[in-house]
């Protein structure tokens, strides 16, 4: 099975879109996956982590948000190429992902008491609203899958249902609508204050390519940082047209053991080559494309290493020097004995 059909992906992203309710204007960023909206001026998303998997036809996004929130009107809008099925995920997947990509720890022995510690890193009529295809309750989140409509119609639906996007953010929905994409609208339904990570949400949809939605981030007012983890049969890289304007660093690329977590195991589906990409976008206005992933030119291994030094001593002295002195002494004894034998002849 080739890379196009065998690739599985894991993506970790960072970034936020916050938009206030009616009559309130807030300064805000944009998140990689979509838009986070709230009428609560204290609401913020501290972290956003997502895991993606793709088998050549079907893509899965496992997403977890860390939020600080005191109200009940925070929401998230996520574009998907086709209508998504939404279900609950497990936080254990993210714990194992961290363990799998941890730096390699190496111990080096210093026999001469020198050196240093360190690490080595390598179409619808105007004004028509969307169709509501499904709605599911996931703990404090209500998720609604939307399809069709135009920009005016979907703006009206979002506003009527409590999703108040800033105009510059909602404008980023238009390219997705013209291309026939769908959306998942998720909102908090709990009035209790939230602090920390929400339980993960899984979105599954049909897709003919491995894609992560990024175009809504063009409305961001601050630089964007995205971390991607990709399972495949080879090392992978980004292949979309925006790569030239982004700083992309391969943080990890190597074969790994099969995941024990059920969700990650399903995402990997037997492919054990894991690639981690760190992406920095200094100017969000340069974003014109979603992230697309494809095979890298070659499988060059990359992994962080944490090196620990242990100093070897004998009688309080560096062992290397002691062994050298002992060796020289032994040579001297042998040489002396040879001279004595020659003198006796």
C-alpha cells in the first residue's frame, strides 16, 4: 500500500480564535482548526491539541481544548471537507503520544573528568441557511454538524444559535463554503466555571487527502504555532503551497513501537514510522491553504537526545589517568625486567 493510502497522522496545534458576543469587540487570535467564540471577556483557550488519522478515504480528528471560562456561551467552529460524525475520545491517547515522542536518554561515561552535560537535537441561493445533519451531547459540549448554505445563511444560523463570530473571522468561512465543505459547531452547555482540559472530541469524515484546516487562521492577529505528528510507512512532510512562508522544523522522525492506546493504535493501523513537525507562522495573513501532508524525499532519522555524564573515579582520581599511570608503570616494570635479563647473559 503506497504512502497516499497508508499514511496515518497525528497533529498537535496551538492557537486561539476568540470573538465576543453582540456589541462587544475583542482582540483575538485564530486557532489552527477553526474559531473559538465567547461573549465572556475572561474566556480563553490555553491549549489546543489535536490528533489526526487518515486511511486514504476516511479522516479522524481527535481534539482536546484547555479552557479558562466562567460563562456558558463559549463555542468552536471547525470546517471539514465532508459532514463529520462526532463522538467522545479518551485523554489517554495524548498521554501516550507524549511518551512516544520523549527524547532518547543516553548515559556517557567520562574517564578523564572533562566534558560537559548537554542535549543534542536534530451552491445555494443567497441567504440560504445550512442543513443540520446531527447533534450530539458530549459532557459539557453540544456538537452540531452543518452542511450547505452560503455565507449569509450560515452567519444567520450561527448568530441565532449563539455563535457570534467577529466579521473578519466569519469571512474566512466563505472559501470553505464555496468548495462545498461542512462544519462542526461545538458549544459549552454547562454554566459551571471551567478550568483545564476538556475531554477530547473525535470528528470523523470522508476525505481524499490528509488535510488539516488552517485557512481560518488567516484572521489571526498573532503568530501561529502548530505541532504535527504523522504516522505512516515513511517520513512525511508538508506539501501545500504555503510551506515557503512558514518555518517548518522536523523534531522527530523514526520508527516507533505499536501504540498500546486503542485510539492511537487504530490511527497508526500498523504503520510505525512517526514524524513530528513544528511549524511557526509569523504572519497569519500569509495563510492561503490548509495543511496538506505527503511523503518526504527520504527517511532521515531525527530524535532529541538527553545525554547524562557519569565520571569514573579510582581512589578519588579520574579513572582514565589512574589506568594510564598504571599502564606506564607496568611498561616500566617489563622494560626493567628485560634489561636485567639481558645484563645477566
